C-alpha cells in the first residue's frame, strides 16, 4: 500500500475501469480489512433493508389502523406526554457517539494515542447509554403497555413483531459495537497500535487502521438508526 | 513534500468533522420538528425523506470517508443500494395492490 502512488492513477469512472481491469487489487489504497468491512456492511444493509421493506409492505397493506408511533413512544415529562422524547434523545446520543468516533478515527490517523483512546472510550460510553435507553424503552412497552410480538393494545397486531425485530436487531449491533469499542479503547491505551503488537486471534500486526474499520462499523450503526428513525418512528 | 502530500490523503482537518457533526444535529432536530408540529401527508413525507437522505449522505460521505475513496469502492457500494431503492419502489406498489384486493374482496366479495 505504501509504494502505491494514488495521485498518479486516473480518477473518476476512468479510474474505476483501470482499477478493476488492472489484474491487481481492485480497491487501490484500501486496506483489505477495510474492504472486507465494507463488504460486510453492504450485506448487513441487505438484511436491514429486508426488515424495513417487509415492515413497510405489511404496514401499507394491513386493514386495521397502525399504532400511531408519536403517541406510543411518547414520554411523560412534567406531567404532559411529550411525543417521541426518548427516541429523540436516543438519536442525539447516537449522533454524538458517531461524531466522537469520527474524531477518534481522525486522531488514529495521526497516531495520537491519547486523544484516539479517549474518543473511542467516549464513543463506547455513548453506545452504552443508547443501549440502556433502548432497554428502558423495551421494558416500558413490554411491562407497562403490554406490547407483545403477537398483540398490542394500540392497533394492528403486526406492530410488536416488527418493532422488536427491527430495533432488537439494531440494538444487537450497537451492543456488539460497544463491546468492540471497549476492547479497542484498551488496545489503544495499551499502545498496541504503536508497537504493532499481534492480536489474540490473528498473526497480523495491530495498526491504527483498525480504528478506522471499527469506525466504519459504528457509523453504519448510526446510519441504520437514521433509517429506522425515519421509517419506524416518524412515519 | 511528497510525504506531506501522502499524509493529506488520509487525515483531514478537524473542522470538517465538526461541521458535519453540527449539520447532523441540526438535521435530526429538524426531523424531530416534523413530528412535533405534526405535519401530515405529502409535506411530512417529503421532509422526512429529505432529512433522512441528507443525514445518510453526510455520514457516508464524510464520516465513512466515501467522499475521499476511489470510484471502484464507491460504485461497489452505491449500485446495490440503488437496487434496494428500486426494491422499495416495487414493494410500495405491491402493498397498495394488497390492500386494494383486501378491501375489494371484503366489500365486493369474491367468487
């Protein structure tokens, strides 16, 4: 990667055809781990799309009225129900953590161990907050409102199944991300990326590019939330 | 000099991240306002979709660095997503047909 001079290669669509037709690495200047993460994220996009599209299809074709999310997800605040309050806070928490991750990646590029580590840790805490709020939201719906995958008091029965499936799958992604963020925060602070120490599961040397790969995953989780927020909560 | 140039392709000024971060906050706030003011119908959908695509675009382009990647990678990602958008369009039409036939056989009755 280091001996490759990207500036000398043609750009744009011409560059694309020469890159792919070069009989070499198709993704010039892209670390293989990063390319693999992109491919994984693309396949994850397909899964989330399948969930959201089937949800949309069912919601568009049920004859019973769909539960109105603005009221279902309202939160009592100072005695008055505020629509979507918790969801709005969750959105802001996730965007905040996405921003701190972007900064962590930036400082990772600059091999700034301290700043990178703190921002990764901050991101992990943001993610943890998000998961905590989601757990609160779930328990409120399950124990207080009696929402079940097969029934709910608000309207169309399919609501529960889609809600738990989609937000649950997203929450699982966030949780896995949080675990990795904590592990990588530790690795950054330990200086593994500076010394190139080899990891537990791989013989490859540790490198700050791992922070960028982790960042891609974390931004993707935020990206999915953008779509869930729009299609599930705002619709 | 060559070294400095190589660095520039991988690291970016902090300002760009802060700008995008701020924009994401503003856009999220706007999309929350869509619900707050209870816009309905076509206006609601247009606003929701505009804010959604702007946010998704900003995250992908700058936070995920796609803006700086070569077209070989960008196109591998964007064309499948375009196919998904077509799939969404197909399923919207299908959903409309399903609800139409449900209502039709409920009120008019089948053979």
